[in-house]
């Protein structure tokens, strides 16, 4: 789809949840209050792109209650369109409790996602007509692994994007790196249709276990999947508060054959 025909520069799909952060460097079991933040990789990606001046939308399934409304409201605060997201009375909003690191203790995330509404998403049919007027679809594939049963939703999004000539970007992180072989094979199918692959070194090594160098991993993924753009990142925790990052980005030419 050409830029002049597109209403949205970027549409993202994935879960949204609430991050409950212990104040300062406290432990969850020690504090009497927490800071509440809206989070979720796909939502944060849409917000970041919107703040850079792009037209963005976020598609998800959220609980039809005040906590779910808080997530929707935060997206709208940042000018992210949520009109294609669904509300459901089934399930609940997922929670992540975060303890910020203080030497020698590193930052810790404690996930409470069981029963989250997004995990019941296979029971819904989302309206993917938004992709008919979009340039790029971003898929948070870690969410597809985090919530068993949501894979069909991601397949529906990918299929509609291909039919609508909307480019696809897939993101693979630690959930993919630690996933079962069955899920790893299922998720790799999405890479075959992607114009952009964003991944970590750990996740990339699940697909290319004999490679170690970032640049080699990126080139290998580009070659194996025929993907024009591949980014592989790695990080090293220097101290509980300082992390150094490295990345290798391989940019080719052309697009996927639809």
C-alpha cells in the first residue's frame, strides 16, 4: 500500500497489562503501596511511534472493567487509535510486579498473567479491516507464546496483512527463546512473511543455534527467511542499574513477494 493510500503508518497487535512497581528499591513483600503503570510491548511500540509523529493504532483484547479502561485511556492519551480493540467480560487484566534492582540485586519481574483476557482471545474474531489502510503491522510474537491459544489471532492478522499488501514486522524476545520446540516452529512461520524481524540474540540462536556473532545471526536470518530488514540485539548487565546494549542491523532491498 502506498503512503498516500494509508490512514495508519503502524498498527500493532499484542497484549496490554499493568505494571505494579515497588517504590524506590523496595521489595514487594515489604512495601505498602505500588506505582501503577500501563505496559505491553505492542502498546509501547505504538506509543513510541505516535510520539515520533506517525499515525498509529493498537489492536488488542482487554478486560471490560476499570483496569482495562485504564489501559485504553493511556493509549488514547498518546494519540493511539484503539477503535479496533475489543473489550471482554471474560478474564482479567494481567499484572506484572516489578522490584527495581539495587546492588547486588538485579531488577525482578513477577508475572501474574493467568486468566488474562488476552489469553481468551481465540474465542473472538477481530476486525482486521484496519489493515486495508495501513502501511505496517507489528506483531509481538512473545505474546503469542505467553498466552496459549492466542496463536490463531496472530495468524488471522498476518493473513489479512498479506492480503491487504500491508508489510509485516515481527518481534521475538525471551519468551520465544525459552519456548517449547513446538511453539518455536509455529512462530517461525511468521518470519517467512515478514519484511522486518526484530529479535534478541537469545531468540535468534533458537533459530540459528550454530551462530554466535550478532552480525552473522542477522545475515543468517535474512538469508533463511528472505527478510529485507533484520535487527538482532544483545545486552549485558554491567550493574543492577546499568545495562550496555549492542545491535546488528542488516538492511537489504526489495519486499516480500505476496
